[in-house]
């Protein structure tokens, strides 16, 4: 609707669309890191169901107990999701720090799960792991919303979902096949499922370091748009 005086209102330009090549390169790096993080999260999410058979045979846990493991992780993941999202919105702590902290958290817990031998320690660690895994989805969506043009957000969110499913698929195929195998690691006799937990845990810790070193904290879109609008008014 035209403003008084016959001039039509103008929308502030999208800050995502007006940027230097260097800024676009940094955004591309951020997107790639987000995609890799989603794939690693998918790997971790699928570890439990992929090792059900091994846990049942080697630790002598019942199907009911295995279900409790999954329920505990899912329950605490659901509880923690809104908390991580609120932290990302408030900006008290940067989203870069939140993602790296979450990845480090679930990485360390996943490594500890590879050493666990009793039902209660596994259950406790799975619950803690769920809280850490809940960090990625809300924070990554917040970041993507700020660094992606409106016409590209659908495909970007689709790639995020795709990468998570790819990680889950890889975990389901590879981990299930080796989970019951007996292996030797640095002279230490163990089982395949433990080694896989250690590997994925180390990958998550490395991911936390990559986020700290290579990812740039994006500016919240509302703040960026307000700055552009204020500059235009002046």
C-alpha cells in the first residue's frame, strides 16, 4: 500500500544477497561444516539401534532394557531441544560456541559409552548423550536461516535432513556388521561395537575443534536487516 505522498514503501535489501566474495566463501564454509555436523549426528543417533544385538549378547541386557536406553536418550533429547534453541535466540552465548560445546559433549560421552560395562552407566550416559545431541538441530536451523537467502532455505534445510539420514544409513550398515566382531586395539582385546563408539566419539571431538577454528559466527538476520534499514534512513 503506497505511503502518504505517493511513494511505495521499500523493503530493506536482504543482507545475505548483498555481500562480498570473501563473505560468500565464509558462508559456504559454514554451510559445509553444518552439513558435516548433521552427518556426524546421524552416525551417533544410529549407534544404539545398530548395536542392539551386540549389547544383548555381550552385556546380557534384555529387549526391555534396550528400549529403556532408547527412551531415555529420546526423552532427554526432547527436553533439552528448547533449551538449546532459547540459548541460540538470546545470543548470550554465540551459536558457534554452542555447536562446538554440544559436539564436544556428545563426543566425550560417546567415547565413555565405548567403555561402559553395566546397564545403569549405559542408561545414564545415553540420557546425557541425548541432551548433547539436542543442541545441533535448533542451532543449525537458526544459523541457516541467517546465512541463506529466502529462495534457498528450502533446499538448504533439505540437505541438512539428507546429511543426517546419510549418517544414520552409514551407521546402520557398517556398525551393525562389525558390532559383534572381536578385535584387537593396541594389544587390547575388545569388541567391534566399542571401537565404533570410540571412533564416532573422536570424530565428534574433532568436529568441535573444526567448528571453533573454521566456522564464522553469523550475525542474526533481524539485527543485520535492521542495520541495513537504519543505514538507508540516514
